[in-house]
């Protein structure tokens, strides 16, 4: 076993597994937020770099499951439809991942949390942000860059991706599939990037492997919930999850 697992008290290990299972359930329900929940929850009981390492493998494999849930054909169709956004996000993510260890702790949380809170509140207040057809190219670049920066810093690239897809008024199943595709490719890239950055190493990789079990269990339960939600229920659940996770990250940035 890795050194992280060997040195963790049992109560901390069980708490980490419970947080991860809850994150998997929420992800299965709304298509994202496993990294958001894991990074905010695990960072309360573990060093932030260990929390970041822990989520990389569960995020990558649950995302692959999500992207391929309807089969390879629909996944390829979604990839063709959104390849500019995915490509921009991946390139920026690879670059920003190399400076993650130099980011101050408060900034680490603030960079993620503040935009999430603002966007979620506007949507829940009935102020939709929709991208007109003639601005789609610009929106693709901006949202792709935001997803890449947040993903490189924290493996949390869900909020800009979700905001982008909601702004395009994407259908529920397609939205969830594109999220899974983007996140899956992003986590493969992050795995290599964080091997180089030092976040993933012989001590932290076994801990990330262990977190696969609760993540898959939660994901299976969440899929069952997602299938029962209509479009409006799904959108509201998505925004509530964004808001709660964002507020917790802002709290960690400015009030702890």
C-alpha cells in the first residue's frame, strides 16, 4: 500500500470513502461534481495535493463510464459536435497543471468557487445565460479556456463545461454525455500531467485506486436517480449542486 493509506487514521479513511461515494452519487445524478465534492470534502481532512491526487483516477474512470453509457456511436457523435471546445480545454489544462503546486491555498479554492457561485445564482434567479448563434465561436474559446485553467489547477473542470452546455440549451442526455467525454479525456491528460508535477506519485496513486470503489458505487445509484428526472428537474438539480459546491469552496478560500 502507499504511504498515504498507511498513515491515515481509520476514521479519516472512512470519511474519505463516504465523501467519494456521495460525490459519485451526485455525478451519476447530474453528470458532474465528483471532483468538486471530493476536492472540497477531502481538503477538509487531507492536504490539498493529496485530495487532488485522490480524485484523479475515480474521476477518469467514472467519466469514461458516463461518456459511453449510450454506446460508442453516440459518444463519437458528441465528440464531433463539440471538438473545438474539448480541444481548447485539454490544451490549456495541460499547461496550467504544471503550475498547480505554486498556487496559494486560498487562491486554489477562490479561483474555482467564485465563478461557480455567481453563475449558479444567476441561473437560479431566472437570469439565463444563453449564447446566440453568432457568438458561439467566442463562447467556445472562453469557456474552453476557463475549463482548462480550472481543470489544470484542481481537476475540477465541470463548472465551465456545464455552463457552456447549458448556455447552448443542450438536451439532457447529450449534455451528460458531452460532460463525460470532456471530463474523461481531461482526466487522462491530467494523469500524465500530474505524474510530472509530482501530485501523483508512489504514495498517492494507491489511495486514488482505493477511492474507485466508493466512486463506482455512488455512480451506479446516481444513474438510477438521473433516469427519473425530467429536463427542468435535471437543470435545477445541476444548478443547486453547483451553488452548494461553490459556496463551500469560497468558504475555504476566505473564511478558514
